[in-house]
C-alpha cells in the first residue's frame, strides 16, 4: 500500500502545488521564509475580502435596485456580481492556507469552491473586456453603437459571458479532488491516477487555455481599445481630462499587475524541474500570485467608479437622496416627538384645570 501511494505521489508531484508542498523536507530557514510569504498572501486575501465585499455590494445595490436599467449599469452590475460571489467564497481559501494547506471541507466542497472561484474569476475578466469594447464602440463609433447597443443585445452578451465562464470553470468540477497526505487533506487537480502522459497533456491544455482565453485575449483587447480610444480622442481634438486618462491607464495596469504573476507561475509550473531552489520559489510564488489576482476583484468597483463620470453623477445623486431622506426622517421624528410632548403638556394642563 505504501509503495502504491509513493508511486501515485511521484506521478502527481509535478502537477499539483498542494501535493508538492508536502513532498520535500525544508530546513528551518526555508520554512520560516515560506511561512512569511504565505502569511503575506493571507493578508492580501483578507484585504481583498474586507474591501471587495462592501465595495461590490454597494455597486450591486445602486445598479441593481436604485438606478434605471441601462447597458452600462448592466455591465457594472454583472461585473460586481461576479466579483462579489467570488469574494464570498474566499474565506474557504483563506482557511485552507491558514491551516497549512489542509482542506477539511470534503471533496464536494473542494470541487464546488474551485468551480465557483473559476466561474466568477473568468466572468469578472470577461466583463472587464466587454466594458472596454463597449466604451470604445460607444465613443468612437456612435452610429454603430446607437443601432446595436440595446438592452436586449446586452442581455445576450451577458448570457454568453456567463456561459463561457462556466465552460472555463467546468474542468474544476471534474478534476478537483482531495488526497490524504501526511495527516493533511489537500484539494488538488487529479488529472489522472495512473497515466503520466495523460496528466501532462491535460495539465498543459488547461493551463494554456486559461492563459490564452483568461489573460492574453482580455489584456490585448483592453489595451487596444483604450489605446485606440486615447489616440482617436486626441486626433479629433476632443477634450479628455488627465483624471480620465489616468483612470483608463489604471484599469489596464491593475489587470496587468494583478493577473500577470498568477499566469506566469502557472506556466512556470508546467516546466517544473527538481531543484530545491525552484521548488521553494514555486511554493512561495503560487499562493502569493493567487492572492494578488484576488485583489483585482476589490479594485474593479473603485477603478470603474473613478472612470465613469455618469456613475459618479448617479452615485453622488443617490448618496444625496439617501442623506436627504435620512435627515428628513430624523427631522420628522423630532417634530413628531415635539408635537407629542406639547400634546401631553396640554392634556396635563387641562387635567389640572378640571381638578
């Protein structure tokens, strides 16, 4: 039995970070270093959760319940929903890392958590891409935008984005599994139990599909749209504020900074070798780059509120309306209290007069 476990482990070790983490013994200095890096990743995850939940919830509240439904509000609503659901399940990953990569939640939750994370992660990236394309077409090709930029068409695009994101996250439902190792249960990609060639092929295919569809295509699309937008606007001598320019640049830079390390480490894992230095870098880099990618979900509402003047206008109007209503309630309750006190005083005076 032990020989079988060792043989299976040798097959898995190159293709699963969770299993690989327990495959080697490290000296005290290396363990301290990895521990510090993993705690940094935990801090980043907690920061994403603390900032992202209220931020995205606010966007969902205004775009979904307070404002008139438009094409733009639908984009923002679905982007916020994707980020919000993604962040809701983030505590499971935080617990996983905090417990030294021990997964006590069972295999079905391992599958479900990974699927929901990937589904909403890709949906978020795709909606960022759609917003970039929509902004470019709306500003540079107004006639085309007027003809086709309708609520019905936008709903079809939204449905397509969610279906594509589900397709990208689907392999997690099939491949994610749990494995008992050194009194730890890890949640990992079980590409195959006995065929190393099949493991290698599946790992490479899924990784490159994820990198191409979930990173390169969105990055190129956003970069081209915003660069063309800036050049076209300047060429036509249309005024564009420096704040708007930097907000546009911030969107692309945030995507680049948050997602590039994540995909680079995934690609690097495909070419894994067996030097201890490489293993140490991989073990430190994957959780850290993953946490950095999670931060993009809390940055999205902040950046897109900054870049959308219409969003800012509606947001300020909604806040003003809420404050006005709150002040009116306080004033009304105060007036009613004063009226009640006056009424009680009058009644008391009448009672004393009668007596």
